């Protein structure tokens, strides 16, 4: 009999709608592959639910805080239920953009200059010479991201930005092309270039709305640059101690040959417009094969 898989999805983060899409797509494909599946919308009683249904393994399809930052991973370790994707430490490090950048820089991965500032400080005057980007330290899906162009006034941040924490990250804006590289295990699968359609940058709508962005897969890049991005993506995956599938995001300015690593995503989206399944498909790995492999490799002490 095939293992009984609990697919964790939903939750209460800003990324709940995307997580539900990811979770249902993964559950559909796991069922098609012959697994027994329970779709679990994660709420405060998640520990009780898992103890009640007793799955053999968990497929983590959560996005954002709780599901992506080491919290649910710690719970699964306590419950001794093997799970997919990265473990406690790697998830916590990768979700915290500042700590992830420190780890990346320590192994020679190029990152953009940044500083930390409060919303009040950012609103009061330029804390860095424009252009720059203001980002929450530990959010996904581009929630709360603001681009300040050259000539712009300091951004008037509203009180809602306080929900992202006391301080925000202000990072040098890197012009040029938006590139992302998927890693499975310790192998780079390939690179996609993302071109937002009618939008300033690859924000939430560009990521998830149909037609929000154009994906060029594989990205049309010189061989040397392709190898460089693939090598850096695997290096980031390994330096942070990631497992399963990850996706590293880059900006590349061809005018000055400036390649900058932005972050690693330990819970890449698996929606109909998501990048990881698209890159895997390019390598001949179907959606069903992808989720099956992640489940087969699920473990503890990740």
C-alpha cells in the first residue's frame, strides 16, 4: 500500500491563497501517482489534526511565515513525521533575508549592499541613495516590496508596514534582467527569465495572475553566465543547508556585467503559473514525477 501523505496548505500568512493553489495542485498529482492523500488546511490545531490522521509523511505546501520559516518543520520534528523540503535551520535562515545574505556572502555569492531601518526613518529621508528597494525582512511573494527610483521622494510608508516587523531592509536596486534558477537535490535544473507584463517589477500579481509575466524557459544567456548562475544556486542551496527543491532569484545588469543573488526560496510555488514545475518540465520531469520525488525523499533531521 502506498504511503499516506498529508499535504499541508493554506495557513494564516499573507500567502494563504497561493499555498492553497500549490497544495491542491500537489495533492492532485500525488493522488494521480497513486498515493493516499489528505488535504490539511493548517490552523492552530495542526498538531492535533496530524496526531489524529497519522500520516506516514507530510508534503509541505505552505508559503510564508509558519510554513516556510522553520516553525512547522520544528513541529514535524517533534511529532516524528518525515516531511519534504528544507529543515528547521535552513528554512529559518532562508526566510530571513538578511541572515540569508550574510550566509551567501560568506561563501562568495555576490549580494547587493543593504541596511536596516525603521519605517519612520525610511519615510523621513533617503537612508540610501536611490534607486533602492525596501523589503520586509521575512516575507515572501514580494509582499511589502517598494522600489524607490532615482528622483523619487522618500516613500511614505503607512502604518501597515509595521506588521512586517520593527525594521525593514533597504537594498541597492539592481537594474536589468530578472532570472531564477531551480535546484533539485544538489543539481541545478535550469534558469528562467521573468519579464513582468505591464508592471514595474515581479510583484504578487506578476507572479500569480494569469498573463502577469512572460517566462522564457530556458533563459537565453551566454553559456558562461548560465553555468555561473547554476553554480551559485547550488552553492546557496548547500550553504544554507537546504534540502529537496529550492529556487534562487537573481538580477543581472548586462550593461556592467553585474550579477546579484537576491534570495533562495525553500518552498517554491507549485501553482499553474509557477516557475519550479516549468523548469522541471523543461528537463523532462513532469509535475507528478516532481512531487513524487519530493515525497520519496521526505525525512526527519533535515
